[in-house]
């Protein structure tokens, strides 16, 4: 039986049924998933029962697997394999973290609108987040369609963004929340990377905004003006008509295209309820951006970070 694809929102998010991700996909099913992903950019696979290995195997259909940034953190014990981003409110021993947890403070950045790994070279293509346990209230994930948001911009703004480049770093997004106690090793790992503010997707030829809370500077623009522009673009892109909110169920796997979406987690009582989520993220092509302008690290990290 062929897979079933049912739209959750027009041309953005869709649910995929008649598919068992525990097993290698037939070529025609994988081709159908890829086609749905080009159209919707957010796919929901309900009712899955995956091991870590099965989760990784499905993700590997969409590119090389990234290593988690958590491995960089000084003194952090990994609860899962380094190919898994541990999006849980749990410490290395599987216990719910306390209010004074350093990594909890860092992970609050996931509640800001962002796209995964825009600060890496190569940047991310697909993220696949799998729910092992969920909070009874809150803890949803919201997704914004940056293609539709770009289409809705005035032509003058499109012209302004064309050829503009921003510096992305995890340190910039965490600084928005007052988190700045990075070690020297972490500062070296999170040096800014330059990315365009808009991009053209090679598989669909659609144009998309490429912005995130990870942006700290825009080349050739005073910082005050740059931050105002980023704030305006995020506000524009996260209007209700561009947003899909996913209310998690155990066994859901949600896959999204980081090239043309932003997302954020919503609030829940993270020192009370266990929320255990695993994410696999795949890398885009290294040459997807102009290497001379975009993929190189900035000459030096900004002194204030």
C-alpha cells in the first residue's frame, strides 16, 4: 500500500500514514516522502515505535547525521549517542533537571524562533524529532513557513534583503536570554558563521527567508538597525497564517526542512514533568552557499561574546 499524505495546513505541514519507520523504506515510498517534504517542509509521522538505531537509519536517508552541540559542553555527560540531540529536560543520569542546571539555562534558547544549525558549516537540512514522553500540558512545537513569509514581503524589502549577509552563532541567541558563561572551548566551537538573509531552494526553486534568533550582526549594518530588522522579519514570519503548532503525542516523529522553516518550543513545567525527545539532524551540502562569502568563519568572534 502506498503511503498516505494528509495536509494539516495548506502547502506547509502534513501527516504521513501507512508507513512503518522501523523498517527500511521501499524506493517508491522514500520517493513519495521526499516529494511530500518538498511541498510541505513539515511532515508528521504519528504512532511510530522506534529504537535509536531505527530513528538514525530513517534520518540517514536525508543526508549525513550531525553530532550534537551538547558534546561541546564542559562537564556534560551525554545520555544518548552523539548523533542524537537530546531535546529533553533530563540530566545525564535521566533525572529531571533542577532550576539551577547550567544546561537548562542554555536550552531555554529553544523557546526562541530559530532554525537548527544555521551557525554550522555545513548548515542543517532535515531535523527529525521523536517523542518518547511528553508533558501533559504545554511543550508544543511551533513551525513557521519561511517560503510563504518571503512571498508575502513587499518587493522593496525583498530587494533590500537580496545580497545581505548575517552572522549566526549559538552565543548570539543565548545572549538574548542573558546566558553568556561560555568556556573558552565553547567560544571557539561557536564562533559565528556568515549566512544570507534569503536563499533559493535548489529542489523547488522557491525563495525563502533564512533568519533565526542566532543572528547577532548583519554585514554592513549598525547593530541596532540589524537587530531591529531581524525582529521585524521574525514578527512578520511568525504571523498565524504562516505557523503550524504541533501538539505532541508519544510516538510522533516530526521532520522539518531547516532551509525554509523556523521553529520554537513552547513553555511547560520543565522542572516537574518529564519530556523526553530525541532529534536527528542531517547536514546540507557544504557548497550550498557561496563558500567565499558564506561558509567561512568570521575573521574573529566578536569581542563581547
